């Protein structure tokens, strides 16, 4: 085998070892590098951003769409150089998401009314689902003290949030970018949480997705280097 082919083969073997999670071959060392990632939407510092009222269904104790809009605005204020407008989130037309996203005339007028460089809007779905059922658990026997595996019935609830988010140019109403984010948290019945608290926990898990759209970020990537 030629030197070039041996080098290629050695690289392929190292890649397979890394992918399988096995111990790296002697002479190889795994490192983590941070790769710059450009934002999906071009912005400039001090761009004025209007966050509209999200359509996200109803809840007996709070308005999910309003909570989502306020979270977005606070996150932009704290984590970006942008200038979210401190105004009540304006409502949007009751249209199907694909039609709403491309309603250029409405967005252009909204951008003019508020003097916005960028508009963030969207639709969401927040729900709580019963996930109770039989699960396998390792339990310690109170008689022998040994760990035994048993199938037990467990009450569990899943909190799920899905957001379809539109980023729209304020001066002409054009759709710049569309993204869909989902998050879920499953809790046992003995770990009760308020629905509003869980909504904000799920929103916080989407923070990196939001920032990746608007500002430069870095992505961690594993690499193997040859040390011998």
C-alpha cells in the first residue's frame, strides 16, 4: 500500500473510532474546536426590532402567545445589540402560517407604523400531555437490600412547545428567514410544575436557536489530531 493510501486508511479508521464512541487509537487525541457560525439574518447594531403577538392557543390562567412574545423581547434586550421596541405586541391576522409569513403588505405597513427594521412574528403550540404508563425501574428490595428490576406503573406528564418563527424585513415586508423550534420536558407526577413555569423553561431551551439567527455564534465540533 502506498503512503498516500495508508494515510487515507488511517484517517478513515480514526473517524470510525470517534463515531462509534470507542477508545481512540494510540497516537490520536480528541480535541474540541469552536467554529464561527454566521447569523442566518443579517442585522446591524441598534436595528429596531418589533416582536408581534404570537398566536399560540389559550390557557385558563395566562396567554401563551403573550408570554412567548415578552420572552423574545427580553432575550433580545439582554443578549443582542439589537433594540427591541418597548410596545405592546401587536396582533397579527388569523391566517394559516404559510399565508401569514408571506403577507408582505401587512408586514410592510406594520414596519412603517412602528419604524421597525426587523419584525419577529410566528405561531406556536404549547400543550401538556399525559404520558403515564408502565416503565422498567431498578428498585432496592427492602427485604434483601439487593437491586432488582421491576415493571411499575408511573404517572408522567409531557410539556411540549413548538414554535414556527418568521423574521421579516420591516421596510418591505419580505420574509427573510423562517425557523421551527421544538422542545419537550417529561416529568413524573411527584415533580409537579406550574404550566407557566414550564413554558418559560422550554423557551429558555430555545435561546441558542434564536441567537443563532440574529448574531454570530460558535459551534463546538470534535476533531482528532495525530500526536505522534
